[in-house]
C-alpha cells in the first residue's frame, strides 16, 4: 500500500484541491478512490491555455478545441451535483459560447461561492441570465476583452445578487444601467472595481468599503458636469477621471486610503500654463475640484499623480487641511508641473512619510517654492513648515538634477530623519555610465556628514548584478 492510499479521504480531497483541474483529473485516473475524491474537489480551475499551449497552432486545430470542451464537460459530469466553492474559467476564441454558458450554469446550480471568469472572444459575449440571479455567489470577477455586458433589464426588477460582497470588472468598459440603480441590486456589496467611458452620476452605497473607478480613453472626453460620492463606510478609494465641473456631495468620512488621479485635457493644460490663466473661463469652471479633496480630507494615506497637482493649483486657496494624513505618495511625470505642491504640503500638519515616484516634472515660473528649479527668495518655505520625517525617492536615475533636488530637500525639510533613494530598474539610466555610481556614492556620503539625516542609496540585488556584469 502506498503512502497516499493510507490517507483519510478528507486529506486526499484537500491535496487534490491544490492541483490544477487538469492535474487533478489525471490523478483521478490512477485509482477508483482518487476518482471518487476528485468528484468532491471544491475548487475548479479551468484554463484552455493549459491544453492549447505551448505548442503553436493547437488553437487552430478543431479536434484539439473539441477535446478541451469535452474534457470540461466530463469533469463537470463526474462531479455531478457536489457543492463547489470556487470556479475559475479562462478561455479564448474558438471555444463555443454555448458550451461556456453551460459550464457557468452548472456551477451556479451547485451553489458556487467564488467565480473568476476571463472570456477573451473576438465577438461580444453575453453571459447567461442565471448568473444574475445567484443566491450563493459571494465573489465575482469578470474579465472580457471586449468589455462586460451587464443584464440591465433584469437588474431593474430588484435585488439580483443578494449575497455578493466583491465585484471586480477587469475590462475596458461595462454596459449597465445608471450606477445608482446598478448598486441597489447588491445590498451587501463591500468591494467594487469598474471602468466607464463617460459618466455624470452619484455613487451611493451604505455597504461599500473598497471602491476603484477609472475612465478609459478619457483624452477624447469632455469634463463631466457633476459627480458625487455618498459612501460613508468606504475605507479605500481609487479614482482616475477627467476632473468634473462640480462635486456637489462627497461623503467619505471614514476613508483611510485614497489614490486620486484627476486629469486635464491637453488643451486645458496649455491654458493652465498660459499667461493670465487665472482669468480663463474654461479653467474657472474646474475649480470645484477642491470639493472632492475636502471630502477625502480624513485619509491617512494619499496617493496622487502630478496631473492631480495641476488640478489642485486651480483651487489652491481652497485645499483642505489633511489633519490625519501620515503618508503622501506623489507620482511624477516629465510633462506635469509642481504648481500645487506647496499648498498641499502646507496643509499636511502631521505628515510623517513623503514618497516621490521620480523627481521629473515640467518646469515653469509657477513651480512653487517646493522646487529649486526656479531661483526665488522664498525657496523651500513650504518644505520647512512640513513635519515629514522620512523621505523616499523611487526611480532615481543618477542625474545631477536629481542630486540637486535631494540636496534641496535635505536643506529645507527641518524634521527629516531618513532619506531612502531607490535606483530606477527599468530602461537605461545614467547609473550605467562608468564612474557615475561612484560619484553618487561620494555625494551621498557628503550629505550624510553634512546633514543630520540618514541618507541611503538602495539597489535591488538583480540590478546590482546586471551592472557588475556590464
């Protein structure tokens, strides 16, 4: 008798649950006992690439596709009506949509709790109606290459998925009714992630705790007229969109972490940088962005893009005080300005950690005193009033400009105790030039000696090995 044969049935079933569905099915061929245990496995992970790759051209062979579909049919038939906890399905063009419908309906009938669907068809795929009436589904993730079609007509009848707590749409767009009506069909939903093309709506929910919303192709859009968020239980908020003309209601009182990217169109950015931009009628209509920032003022962690700083500068006199903010993360870009940085830093009285993802930015005469690009008498004033103790700089490329910025921070942040500088890992940088790393190491040693602050230059071992080999 082998070791496995002596194990209790519960242990055998548990072992099979860690295998892919194909591996578990192959193991069940070994003996009748394994076969009976496979029928009780609570998790199914079906991926057509396991069958159709890595051999090139297998997807185009009709008999191979047919064998894959027959395999899934046989697996589900073998399991009968045994309960199932998680069903993961990934399939691409060539698999017949009706077969997919049948597989989804099978696990729904068996009370599946967690479903992850990745449907990558060339033509638009409409999911079976039964999916929208499950009384057991707790987690649902939908990924469709051509977007997600939600069953709007049935959603209007009332609650559709009464137990659903997590809903993730990993697609370019979702076609549904208004988001207000959409959310009412999920009375206990706690996590939602979705994208839109264009929208002007109110997001209202008493149960949501985690929300991620982003717009796609927004460079071709106009600014939304009005967007509101009434989600008092929310603790995590990720939002990427062209800035709206108004945010009438933003009720996010319990928010802990926010990731905000408010965008301007290319035309609006040009207007912002033009002389007398403060009197531009187009930009004046966008100054209500402060209402959104006021609604998230209780956050402890804030991640923003430089696009957001451009927007904040439009309403810098109305930026709220972030009394609870401990960590601020700013993602920089070479074509975006720092104009809003001084006002933001002045309004973070308890900030402890500041992270810059890169130090690149668009230099203008309105860069503000947080930057040393433009010579001015009040240079560094907003930094001096900021109590930050730890500064992280990611994506360091080894340029003199970056070293000058770091020196500026060391001179201006009066409470600074530690600086961590992380080397850029992607693409070619000045760090690969012979002698540059040695020069930087020398400069940082001088910084450590001159300033009462611990300055560290951090390089991943894989990157260090790459440099050593060159």
